C-alpha cells in the first residue's frame, strides 16, 4: 500500500477531498480521512455514519458508476487553530453533462493536524434553504 499523502494545510486536504469526489476516486478520498473510529460523515438527508468502514462503504456506493459529480465551492469560512480547522462551504453539486440536475448544499468540514499533516474528521452536509 502506498504511503498516505501529507497535507500541509487544511485547505490542501479540502482541495484533495473535492478533487477525489469529482474523480470518484475512493482510495484518494479515504486517504484524506483520519484513520479513527470516531470520524463522522453525514450526507444530505442521510444518517450519521461513524467510523472508517461505514464512511468508506457510503462513498463506495456514491462512486459506483464512475465520475459523474462536479462540485463548485462558494461562501467559504474558516476557523483555524494550530491543531484543528473548521471550514464551512456551500457546495454547488451538479451531475456532469446535465447542469439541470444541480443542488446547492451547505457543508461543514473539520480537520485535525497530526503526524501525517491535516486529516478530515467530520464532513456534514445539509440541504441549503431555498
């Protein structure tokens, strides 16, 4: 298994996260998450997923069929301390080749800094109000 990438900033980890989503690259996406059973992911309208295996399985189901999502971010806010970072963003998600299927959502991404740089510990997404 190749070494995990080191993300020197929370912004680097977040950019890699959204890049992996657009490429439907499960291995790259999971390399961004902390290897901890306390990590959490909540997709819009979905249950709270806790732990590496549950989160991996959910993303695997999303990625089945290959790359099809395009994500544009706006409205980013950040709070950074030496060992944690909280980013909120508006994700403008569309299905490739069909811009009519578009849904803005609000996401909170929480990162922690450890020996392997910055890692994602929480990705929580909610529908944006109309």
